[in-house]
C-alpha cells in the first residue's frame, strides 16, 4: 500500500503577478477572483488539489505591498503567516527584469524561514524566450531557490510540470480535506467575492478598493437560490458611482455575478443587491472583523 502524501504550498508575490490565476488553473475551477487591479485578493484563499495518494493545499495570499490602511495591514499579516506555515513556497514574479524593492523584501522575509522556495516566472507568453535567462540569473544571484519554473498560468503552459515537482516535495501526511473539497471558503464568501470581482472590472480608480460585500441572506429553495447582498462603500459620493446612471453599473455587475454564481451552485439564482455607506470602513477594526477580514 503506497503512502499518502500531503502538504501546504503558499503562493506569494507582488500584486498582479498572477497568483489567483495560477491557483484557479491548478485546482481546475474558479475559486479566487481575478482582476487587473492591484490588491484584488484580501484574504488567504485555500485551494485543494487532489491526486492519487496525494493532497496539496495551496494558499493564495494577498499581493505584498506597503499598507496604507488597517485592511492593508491585515492583508500583509495574512500573507506573512502563510509563508511561515508552508511545506513549500511558490514565489511568483513577472518576466520584467531582476528583483525590485518589493521582491527584495519578500526574499528577505523568506530567508528567515526554513522552507524551500521555488521561483516561478509567470506570464512568459508575453515575452521572447531569450529574455528569460538573464532574469533567472538575476534572481538566482539574489536568493538560493530550490527550483525555478517558467510558466504561463493563463495559457496553462508549464503548470503541469510545476505540480509534478511540488508533489515530489510533499511529505507523508494525512488527508486534510474531503476528496470532493476544492476550497475552505464558505459559499457566502465565494458569492461575495464574485460580486466584488465584477465591480473591480466595471469601476475605475480607487473606488473598487473601498468596497466591501456582505451576503446577509442566502436561502436555497426548490428551484433556485434567493441571495441578498449589501455593497458598502466608504463615501456617500461613491454610492452613486457604484449604482451608475439609471442603475446601469449595479445591474451589469449583478447580471455578471449571477451567471458565475449559478455556475458554482448549479441552480438558478435570484440576486438582490443594495448599496450602503460605511465611512472609512477600511480603518475601522470592528467593521473589518464584521466583513471577515482578519489575519487569524
């Protein structure tokens, strides 16, 4: 009888390097929202990969950045804790030259931990292959990586080889989650994130980062789910922008989110959304806890 292997793999890097895209690709379905805006991921998100005699738990962390709000501080504590509890760390970077200040900070943090770090250069579909060797050399000069992989998470190039290498590194261990589990996120949290994702795509500038989503009612009926959602913005002036002229932005966000939610739940969804104001909620610890943003 073969031994069962399991372990935790943290995915770290600056904002927008493709951490959530990679997690979704590995798991084979969408469990983390994606946006071209920085700081999309706010909490650590677990994605569970299953194979024969193997379970790997991937932790998608918030992008490493300098925090300017209490929410930002919580996000950085979450990322830091994930690096310390892993059996392996995937350090994602873009193929745009050697390490910058953010990458140097991440490597400084990783040097203090006795965990193998794998350098993953993502988005290689956007550059010529002959530009990658100098980038790899610059990173290897700065840090003693356990391995290096070049991938395109979006195009599924190199991801299978990365998974195989990680599987070899996993220790013997228990099955942490049931065989049919793909994430530890409650359905309500996934629904809230899907609504937030659509607003990130539809809204510009700073406004999307000042939004919190609360699913305050989710009832399963015979033929559909009845879901009620509050969107909280930080300023009264932002409320009208979120709603849009004649409700156009809110209607489009609701329509796009409903389609994804129906795919996830496998049933029709009646989605009702309201927009409310909670002044400066990103700096109010009580509201951060209420919205589920904690570093614990």
